C-alpha cells in the first residue's frame, strides 16, 4: 500500500525472479520471469483501479456488502487485504477512493456469435457471446497524468460448446503523455503505452480439427498517438495509432506439442490503428486494425529426438518460425432507446506462419456478432 506503479513493478519483477531462481525445482523459465510480472502489472493495475470505482467506505448494510463482494471478485488481493485490516466493514466519512472519480465509460453487450474458418474446408459454428468495453479516464487529457490514469479494456466472452470462455482480452494502458496540438479545432497527443493482447480459439466443430488462431502479447510497450477532430457539434471523430515492441508473446504452433502446450514463445513487433465516428449519440461506427509480427528465434533440428526429452534442460520456445497475425474489426451501434443500442460486429483474423522445418500454414477466420448493448 502506498507504492506507485513503477515501485510496484519492481516488487513484481523481484518476486517472480525469486520464485523462479530459488523456490522451484526446475530451471528458470524466461516466460515466467518476463511475461508473468510484466503482464501482471497490466492486469493488476487495471483491476485494482476498477475495484476502486466500486468501493465506498461511507456505505453500510447490503449496499456495503455488495460493493465489497464485487470489488473482491474484480481484485481478490485487494479484497483479501481489506478483510484482514478491517477496511471491508470500517465506516468513514469519505469514500476512501484512491484515484478520485475519473471519467468512466462502460458498455456491456450480449447476443449471438457466428464463427467461420475458411481453409481447405469450410467450418462454422454458432453460440452466445458477451462483450465488455471499459474506457477509464480522459484520453484527451495530458496535464498531470500518471501511469494508467487512462486505459481501455475490451474482452469477448463466449457461451459456445467448442470455444474457450474468453476469446479476446485487449488492454492499453497509458504510461506518459504530452500534447502536440491542442486548439479549438484539433487535438493530437503522443504517449508511451503498455499493451496486453490475448486472442484464443479452438476447433469450431467436428468438421475439422484445425485451430484457427491463438496468440498473445503479455509484455509489450510502444508509442501511441491520439487525434480528435473538434470542428462539429453534431459529428464526433477521434482516431489512434500505435507501434509497439513485443518483448515476449506467443503464437499458435501447428506442430509443436510438449506438456499439452500448442504454442510457440515469440517476440517481435506490432502496430494498431482505428477510429470512432458518431452522429449525435444516435449512430456510431468504429474500426480497429491490429498486426503482429512474431519470431520464434530458437527451435530444434528436424531430426530432434522427442522420445528422449529431458524436461529439465529443455528450451520451451517451440518451433523455429515467424508468424504474421492480423485482426480487423468493424463495429456499428444504433440507438434504440436511452442507454440501449443495437450492435453489429464483424471481425476477421488471418494467420500466416512460416516454419523452418515444417510446411507453412495460412488460415483465415471470420466472425459476426449481433448484440444488444447497454451503456452505463
């Protein structure tokens, strides 16, 4: 308690290194030393701040119990700390919020998802879907900004027998920002950002055993721009662009399977862009485009003896390869009534993986979602 983002990060890195070096009975894992603490910084900061939105030390009775329970689910370590030190039931004259009352926008959508794999075969499936979008803070504010005073979170959840419960999680957290242009007509800022991206899928149905896509970047940092056009009171328009270094991530392997792990560790770079266009909060359109170039630097000879594998001395990077991954999405909202919108989403994922010792793989997957959205 009392430590900022950077000091807390040092504790996370030190704790992970201590566990890997001194407390496990296996050799240190590069994945756990880098991805776990760096990705954990993102998740920890986002969920801690999200729980801060709910807690209110002035509340009592059922209202207080509900707030404490919800905050515990969102940030369990904070909830446990509040139980131990008594803050969970201690009534105060102030709310006790550590980050004040920032601007927050939350959208929750529920509906139907259709997923299609277009390869040598045509495979499709249908199920239920939930999408949650959270925007925390003011993305156009540049004065006195601390790490994660602005961040966005997007997640897709599925109710589909053949798909993972969570198929997507994207977090972009701003670490530092300064404005380049700030006039009555235009705004442009440049900042340093931390990224956490996760995409997952499984075989769509029993037509094929192919997995369309699977990749993640838990340790990624870069430079980003945000633009806003302020020349109309009827139309609103803003856009963004990022370029990032992926310190460590993972991409699907079509060949390498050890200990039930079907992905390669990888590093490389990525870029993202998109825009939001809205007319009087009645109709809006948004797009996003993400691309990831991922390299698995160290692989194994084609004649590697997998039957005599020494797990303690094994390098778990995977197949030596390079993968190009694209994720494109288009979303449209139509206002039906106050805070309720009809939402349509189309997304396309392409994966082009070039292997050193195996045939190259290309896959193209599309999905559509028809949903009802409630904006808080």
